[in-house]
């Protein structure tokens, strides 16, 4: 991986493993620490969760709201002695097309006092961008109300039977596993696994210089934007600073919905985001304290 290259860990295609994980610990509130993961040049690329798979030490698992379930790199799968199952097709951001992966089943996945059993895992054919051990999407936590506090670096999971009425706007829609916020500028994917925010290409005149985005499927050409982008989601403003612009036509065609951008880690790190996958609701606002 080249130093300084922005990373978009978004998964575009996978086998669509059925989520059959079972919660083994108590159905109660959990507050899990998020650690800012940094690239080789010390630039932030996202948050990692200290997940333990089959009793392992805490792994470097990127919490990626653009991912479907749990995916680990091939070197990590070897260290964990995960038994390979059927072949699967994996696709990600990049122009090289899908790659071949494998399926596996983890006996346990745990973090703190939270524990699941019989968790489907997909195995990438090699290492992952950013040299992380894997990616974990929010689907694993779908039976909880999920709150990502960027400033507090905490992932809070609240049982639905204990959750107070949430002041959430119904601005969340799904396309496959993608979580999409309906904003004033169109449909934006909530993607904590992207080290930059992305806006659909609307002309190179608004961009300062070319840059390559690195994903699971290789590289994609993009352009640095020369000014922040102001979004509004449910009437709440959100500023995308340091964003890049690239062609999202292929991504839109793949999921059958017009996609106009990605809200990446830099914006989410300044915000408190609450996701309710059960009822399809979302709230997101910058923490201005």
C-alpha cells in the first residue's frame, strides 16, 4: 500500500451470508471502546473495535458501516485457524472487479462482556487495505440501537426494550447492506470505513488535484475538492471537509439506486450517529462541545 493513499473499505458485493449469530451474553447495554486506527504515515483511517474471535487476543478490526458482516484477512484467518468453507465472491471500491474469497464460521466473537456464537465470517484472499485484521459491519449488532460517538470514541449498544423514545428522523434507507442517508444533495452512504468522505463527480473544475482511492478491488481515480461540502440530513447540517470526488455511476448501478456520495470517517469522527436497523431510523449531528 502506498503511504498517504485514502482508503475506502466499503464492500460492494459479497456472498450475502445469512446472519445466524446468536447472542450469548446478557441482552443489556454495552459500551465498547473505539480506537482511532492510523495508516503508516500516521493519518487516521477509521475506528477499530477490540474484537476477539475464538478466544484470540483483541484484533485490529475496523468498524465499517459500509460492510455487511464480519470479514477478516487471509493472514488473520490463518492465525485464528479458521476452517475454510465454500468459495465466495467479494467486491469493494476499486476498478479491478470482484475477487475470490472464502467463508468460515467463528465459534465465538466477543468484545468486553458482549459475546456472540456461530458467527459467519468471510475471508479475503489476502491482506486488507490499511493492514487491519478485518472489518465488522453494524449488521452484527442489529438487535441493538447503535450509537457511534465520535468525540467520545465509544460504540454504545442499547437494547430496544430499554431504549427511550429516540428523536430520530426517518432519513435512513437500505440498498443491500448499505446504510443510506437521504440528504439535501442526494443519497449518501454512511461509511465509517472510508478514510475520506466522497462526493459523486460533478466536474473536475471543483477539484484541486488527482488522488487514488484504495479499496478491496484496487484503485479508483478521484480528485481532491477545494472546498468543504455542506450536507443537511433531516434539517441537521453536516460539513464534509477534505472530501474527494469520483464517479459513482458503477456503484449506483450495482445497488440499483442513485448514490451521490459517502459520509466517511472524518465527518463521523466529529459527530454522534444513532442507527436503528430494526426500524430504519437515523440521527446524525456534529458534536459542537
